[in-house]
C-alpha cells in the first residue's frame, strides 16, 4: 500500500495493520484528511495496540 505521504517504516506497518482491521475504504478516508491527522490516528492506534 502506498500513500502520497512520507511515513516511517513503523507508521507504514501500523497503517497496514489498521487497514486489515477496518478496511481500505475507511483508511482512504483517514488518508484524505491529511498527513497530520493520519499520523495522529496512527499514533493513537499504536498506543491502543500496546496496552
């Protein structure tokens, strides 16, 4: 999966895991919100996953 944004390797992995959980259509909505919103959601997902 490629996005127009530069994501770190860890963020790319989180994005792939999130896509597996919620589906590509919902991830596309997140991606369309811009890089700051996407990174914030990936960070939140990462924090949630580690608890």
